[in-house]
C-alpha cells in the first residue's frame, strides 16, 4: 500500500477544500429528502411507516447478525496477535489525555439518548415487556436487562469497527480519513472512483439521519422539560424552534474546531452528568441503587449471548422493531459519525488500548447511569404510591425524566440542570456530526472551509425538523433503520479489508 494515495483538496477558492462528487451527491439527496418531508409530510409519514415495517419483517435477522459479528470481530482483534499495533507510527504518542479522550467518547456516542431513554425505556419495558406480564418484580428485573442490552457492549463494538479501521488506515498508512480508505485492500485504486464516492455518500447519509434522530429526540425532551418548568407549549413547532436555536450554538462550536469547541463542551457534559447522577444517587435509596447496579451487570453478562441471538421468532410481536432493531440500526447509522470522531481523537493508541478503552469505559458509565435513573423510577413504581412515572411515559415519553425528578428534592433546580445537560449534549452531537460529515465530503481534509461546516450543521437541524414534522419518533426510527442498511454492508467489507491488511503487518 502506498503511503499516500489520495491528495486531499487544497484551499484555492470557495470550493477548494470540497470533494465535489461526494459533497454535491450528498447535499442533493439531503435537500431532496428535506423537500419531500416538508412539502408532503403526511405522505412522508406513511412512507416512513411502510419502510420501517418492511425492514423489521424482512431484514431484522440481518441487523441482529451483523451486530453480533462486529462484536466477535473486535474481541478477536483485542485479544489476538495484532493487539499491540499502534494507530500511527510505532513511536507515536496519544494526542489527548485519558480524561479528555473519555469525555469526548461519551459525549459523541450516546449523551442525548441516555437522557431520553434512561427513565423512559425501563419503565416502558416494565409496563409492556416482549413476553410475560408487566408491572411485576420480574418485569422490573427484565426491564433493566433489556435496557442494558440495548445500550451495552454491542453498541460500542459497532462504533469500534469503523473507528478502528479509519484510524488504522489513516494514521498508520497515510490514507485519507474517509470510509472508502478501509476498502483499499479489497478494491485498490478504485476507492478513488465511483465505488469510493458511493461509500462516502452512504456514510454521509447514515451520519446525517443518525445524528438527526438524536437531535429530534433531544428537542422533544427539552420541550417536555420547558413545559414542566415554564408551561411552554409542547408542539412540533416549538421543537423546530428549539432545534434552530440550539443548532446555531452548535454551529458556533463547530466553527471553533475540535480543541476549542467540542473538547471543552464535552468536558462540561461530563461534569454536569456526574453532578446529576450523584444527586439522584444520594437523595434516593443509595444502597438499593448500588445493589441494583451490581445485580443488573451480572444479569446482563449472564444473558448477553441468548439476547444477542433472540429474535422472538416463536413469539412474534412489534417489540423487536420498536426497540432492539431500532437500536441496532441506530448504532450502525451512527457508526460512520462516532467511528470517525473517535478515530480522530485516538491517534497513537494501540489496537488493544483503543478497543478496551472505547468498549469498557463509556459502557461502564452508561450502565451506572441506567441503573441510577432506571432503578430509581422502577423502585417508585413498585412502591405503594407508584404509577405517575408509568402514566407519563406511556402518554408522553419525553416527560419521563422530569416526572422522576418531581419525586426528588429541589425539582426546579435539578430539572434546569437536566435541560442544560440535554442542550450541551445536543451541541456536541451536532458539531461532532458536522465535523465528521465535513471531513468525508472534503476527501479527508482535516481543515476544510468554515462555510462547509456551517452548511452541514444547519442541514442536520433541517433534517431533524423535517422528521419531527413528518411523523415524530416513528419517522426518526424509520429513517434510522433505512439509512443503516447500506452502511451495514459497507462495515462488513471494512472488517474484511482491515483483517486482510493486518495479516500483512511485519509482526
């Protein structure tokens, strides 16, 4: 493999840093989708529903299978003969400290989703499990098991596949930091032609719809919190206005760059998240919550294999499409975004360090978060005065977190901190996504024109708004399922290309 096989665009004029085939193809497809969803919202909503139903019925087995395969693959790399290879030259050093690295990993990967689903998902499974009766101790135990499964090791394993491949080919072999580079061992110089363009376009679309899903649910939850605090009307229009306001902050952050903007806001995210988590832990039943955390981890590890391959084939229901398959598609659709982002911040780390760090540290914090918030809600619902959180979740899912906080002291202050945390997660998700899309559409250029970053940041807000108006959460889920399908096939090729090149390393 050549040390540098592709010249990234040079900033000669307004379009000097643009990789035109990928930029214009991606932009035109996104503009077409936005026009369709905005001008024909009712037709778009029915189309989204039909697409989601088809994918769940006919491709559910594929989503489950590839996520399991990705996880097995990264375990093999972490424990095998290639684990000591550095993502960079043999004498390279990491660009960021562990503290900064972990905070950026967590903020980019799952922030908004955890705030939205941390209470809502366990309570939903508690009331309506895939099998068995709800509203029981067994249903509560399984509710946490299902929630752990959806947010656990397989999610980060999916991100690792893309992040590891991009970091390896870019930092160790001098290829551009784009999805196409990982296919070089398979198709060679053709990565610079139409095949490579198509791969990057699919990566852009997957990233766009994955990030838009997070922005959409973030706007829904911010709206719910503002209603509880200030009785601001809950509506699609309010949520669109919120997206517009917060996207403007994200645009300022992404213009500031990785170190000045994203890094600092990511570190603020961690501080606010730890404060909120500590408060709920200390004012709640602390011993029971910590005991629940240990038991939940054990239950998850004991059942992970069976859940990984369980499609409820003999007990068909809608639960798989609404939950597990949606999550698996969400992680796949997000993988170009999160994968490229964690690749950019991981130069100089070994393959084992990269895999174990990305796999275990964010997952550990995620599990603690889910136990503290999820079990707090479940303990209240199992008590003699339960019912309020379940009713709120079933009627209006974005309100679940704030109904839980109503049961705790200093409700108004803590709710404001929660809203601020959602906003900062919103900003880091948007600006990280914009930075990644900008890199892809610039052919791997790490310093593209500022106007391109602004364009993609605004585009994410527009797509999120269109999806909300064109069907709400259901539309967000359908868009995620659809955009993930081609990305999953590309990721399978990435695994093959990475392994093929690693075998040629001079160990």
